């Protein structure tokens, strides 16, 4: 029998607000354990939380960016459970009325096919602390710095049908989070984590199978492996005539397997109830609209514009748009104008990206500006310098913040494109190489390359090669 895999994802993204969600402790990663804490985020009796307004604003922005409707009146609820990293023994989250719901994102699959993935809801909540399991100590320690770090949870509809679709969806969410600048999206620091829900059903069936959840998968590639593994596990079980149970399994990325953790809890197990220490959230509609206006052109729209209006190939457009720094530079160069967008894109994806990868720097931290890049490209397109000289100038800018005109004159990079000057060189070279001229005319066409090479040499590499070839040919065939 043929099966279909159904995937739904719950993505947790840490917001990059300066302070935590319910207290004024710093929201920062990687600091000394238990130094960014206070009685509120460690759940001391008698303390009261105060909601950080920025958290609400950031979540509303994400709602707008994913086409959600915004519940400008909503509330927060307690989700009760015990775990050593949760000192209050409850997490403040949102249950029945999330801040944002009924949205969608369009994701680009291989081959340029677009697919719409529904967003069920986006709600705000607080993160828990972090357990540090220590073998030498033969026990576990807990770091509460992460307690109260603001999170949004983005819950998708079960609209994905493969691990590849899930990856495309995760990548789309990540670039949106980066574009609207509400999360630093550092997977290695756990800023984005996801719970993966997988079920399978016979192809053609409209009913969903029992779903299995895998919690806290912390890389996109891990999510793909977890989906493929779980989907195969379920298919094999069904083929053996076994039943699939709704349960939570732990994904072990190193082993590449998952293990039963517990039979799946239902919402009622958490005994949600309205958080009595916080008032209703109310956002004036004008504020909701104001936040909508701050949403920039999003990655998907950018890719479409690059392909349709600027003639950039789909893959290149996606590579440019997936990185905020790259597309910022690209957009600026194109708006300065006077050069081919395709050439700008080639430079950004080759030389600029290579430099950034090698140095680990962002474009904004380098000496490169859009004006400088456009100037180099324009000099090449106008035949004033060779492509190779352009690369030399680029290196000089990156390494020494050199002035373009100064590099050209110091290194003698200006290219001769003037017909009469090149013609003079061609005449001299051809007169001195009578044998090769005769070879060419006698049918040995590879003599052409030699003659053009001699002309380039005579010009000390400064002649425009295309012009040179054109004039040599004119002479030989004339
Ligand atoms: Zn605190």
C-alpha cells in the first residue's frame, strides 16, 4: 500500500527583546549561570509578573507577517506542570485565545513550486530554565537564566506532506523572523526549536492517522531526519498490522532514532486556567495597524520581484533573499542603478559571499558599500577595467578600505578600450607575426588565440580583450 506522510510543526522562537517577558532581567544568552535572575522569574512566593509590552508588539508583527488575524483583546493562562527547570511549577502561556490566529505562509518548494501552509495560531509564553546534566557530579544542575525569556509559539496546520516541505516551511519562518528582526534565530543557541507532529495514512484517504509528537528538535536537519524516521516507523508498524498510538517520543539526533517518552497528554492534563496575576491584554486597533506598517517586503515577495522584474534566476533570487544583509546590499545597488541587476547578483553570491564566509563578518561590518560595488561593476561594464582588475580592486577595498580610483592608477589597471589605440597595437603585433597570420588564413584557426594573446601582452594586459579580438579578426578577414 502507498502511504502519505502528514506533518505539523510547533515552532518556538525566542524573541530578542532586551528584557524578559515578566521582569526586568536581561534577556541574553551565554552568561554565567543563574546571574540573570530575580525573585519574579524564579517564581518566589509573593512576587507579581508585569507583561513586557515589546513581547506583545513582536508577536503581533509576526502575526501580520504570516497573514494572521490579530486578537487585540486576549488573555494569558497558566499551564500547570512540574519540571525542575520550572520553579513556579506552571508556565504562563495562552490557551483558548491566542494573540494571532488563522494565518498562512507561502513556501517555495524545489522546482519553484509554491505551497501554502496554514498557521493555526501564534501565542506568547515564557521559556523555562535549562537542566545541565553532569556526569562527574552524577546529577543534574539547573540554570534559571532562561526562565522568563519571551517565546512565541507558531503552530502550523497539518499541511506538510514530507520532510522537504517541513524544511522549506522552517526556512521561510526563519527568514521572516530575521526580516522583521524579532529573533536572532541562532539554532545552535536554541533560539528556534520545534515540536514535530507526524502521522501517516493510506494515500487517497481523507482521515488523519494517530499522530506522534517529538519535542524540542533543535535543528532543521534534525527535524527532517526525525520526520523521515517516524514516518517510516509508522508505515512499517501498519504494514505489520500494528496500531499507532498517540504518544510523545524523544528524538535522539545522534542515534538517529526515537524512543517512547509517554503516552500523549491532552490539553486538560495541564489544567489551564486564566492567569490571575495578569490583566487582559488590550491593544488599541490603531496600534495593531501601526505595527502592520512596520513589516518590510518579505522574502517570498522579494524572490518574486527579483525573478519577474529583474530577471534574476530563481535559485539566485532565493539565495539573495534568504539573507537580510545580502538582499539589503542587492536592493541598494539596484536602486543606485546604471548596472545590470544580474551582474550585481553574481558579485554578491560569488565574491561578496566568499569574503563574508571566510572572515565570518557581516557586510555591514566590512568596508564594502553599495556605492563602491556599483562603481566597480560600472567600470567593468563600461570597459574601463577588466573583470580581473575589478576583483583586485574589490580585494583592496575589503582588506585596506582602498580608494577605487587610487587602486586603478597605482596598479595601472585602466583598460584600453579606445579603438585607435588598440588598432595601433594590433597592427604592430600582426606585422611582427606574419607566420601566424598566414597560418590563420591557411585554415589554422587556433592561431587567432595566439595573436590575441600577443596583443594583450603588448598592451601589458590593459587592452580590452573583447575589443582586441574583434580588431584582430577584422584585420585577418579584411
Ligand atoms: Zn527576573
